[in-house]
């Protein structure tokens, strides 16, 4: 099992008990209260449970600038994407240095308390160009930054109440300390993590089974924070994962747990953050796809694999890299160009994007694309939608 990133211990800034949470919620009534988008509340949770260890809060200007320009924190630790909180000028104007504020969700539930150590502005065009490699507002990550308010707040957070995710059963919410307990219980020393925001199709199944052959266990770790509107919702995806594990995996070697982070679609930079997160969850290996966390054509083929390989040793995780996989009609099975020499007309290329397009058009994906149990779940969802 891997050690936490940059420290011997995971960060833990959760309310220790229901009684403490209620006490903190009462204290919040005397503070300046700010309603913030769910995406930033996801980051509060990631900080509080230790998934972003060793971060204890939202980044300062010097930390943000260092990550943007050098892909590392000022102390030299590798980091891919700044973890920041943006609020409006009017809201920020009355906040003083070291003042404690309350962060609320849209229903005005207190999610976290934050001690504001710094207010600052940062050039968003520089942020986006370096992190996302584009300033195109059509890029979902760029859109989030450009359309967010202008004032960045830095400081540590204390979680009072978790953001509500009723679409996912509580049994699948394993914090980093809990996954580590489960890995130890199962006597897994080497664990490979698979990041996903899509249902698992045959190409995914192929690469994660190949990876599982080399380690003790597999963490299927779907992201359930904010994603693009056209992505398949978390509750539907969870049904697909359950069906696949039940019928096509050895459940003794697989742990399914959700990740509360939101998607930035930052490609190579996001692959770095995703690897750091999985190290904190205890994983020793991390699967990096051909177009990891990519969107559109903003990133080059295998660019995410190349960037993570550059930093993997410093992070302390082993990247597991695969060529583009496909179903070969001639071979009658999944393959890559390393294992199959048949002409491309025999290759059925698989992707989550294609699945969504077919469902949108009312088409039934072929079994070479995905298992029939998964297809049935997606078709039923598509009809209801």
C-alpha cells in the first residue's frame, strides 16, 4: 500500500462527531456566510478527507502561481491543477485577514468553515492557457474559470456537513482512510486505480483486467462530482459498474468506491492530480488512458501518459499505460496494435463519446462495444431521458 502524498499522515479536517458538526453549524450563524457552487464544495470535501493531502485548504497566490507555471507547489511537491475558491468582489470586500467564514450549498446548508488567510486576483487567461492549454471558452474547464467570479480566497477548511449525493448509495463512499483499511483487511499490497466518468465499455474492461493481472487488487474509482451536462449521470453509471463487477470480475479482487471530485477536463494536468489523489487513497499503480481526462481535440494522443511519466517517480506512483484498444472482428476479441496486425477496417473503436452519441440517437450499441447488461441499463436510461 502506498504512503500519503508529501506526508506520513492523511489530512483530516472533518467534524469528529455529529455533536461537533452541530456546534460548528451554530458558530457559522455568527459568521459571514457565502453560498458557493457545488464544484468548490467538492474540493472542500476532498481537502477535508485527505484526498488532496498534504493540502489543508484552498491555495494561496504563490501556490497557485507555482502550480500554474511550474507544475509544482512552492515546496517542490508536484501538483497539476491549482485547488482554488473564487467568489464575487462584493462578497469578498468585507472579509478580513484571518476571518473565519461559512461556506454554504445552494440550499443554505453549512458545508464547511474556512479561515481566510489571503484574498487575491490571478490572471485567468494565464491560468487557463497553462492548465488547460487553451483559452477557448468552449473547453468546459476554461468555461468554469472564466465564468467564475474574480476573487480567489485562500485558507484552511473544516468540514461541517458533507455535500449531499443522494444518487450514490452511502456504502460506496470510502474516504482515503477507509480504502486503506479495506486494502489492509484484504491483504492487498499492490493496488491499481481506475479513474472513470463513463460507464465501463469493453476497451476499459480489457485494460483494467490486464492491469489487475499484475497487482493484488483493483480500485474502480468513478468520479461523481460535477461533470459536463451530456455526461451520463452518476446513479446510472453506478448501476453499470455493479452489473459489470457482478458478472465479469472477481469481486474478491475489486473495490468499487466513488470519488467526490469534479471534472476539470484538463487532460495531462488532470492526470497528475488524479494520480496524487489515488496515492492518497493508498493505491500503488494508476491506469492512464490514451486521452486521460481529455475533451475535444485540445490534447495530443498519449500526452497525458507522457506528462505523468515525467513526474510519476516524484509523486511515488506507478503509471500503467496502454495503447489505444479496440475490438478486432478478425481476432474476435479486444486488442491493441501491439497484439493485432489486422487492417484497421477490422477494428471497432470504442469510446464513451460514441456510447453517448448512439444513445442520443436511439441506437443500440453492439455487444462488441459493451456488455449486454451494461447496454440494457443505458438503453433504459436513454428511454426515460
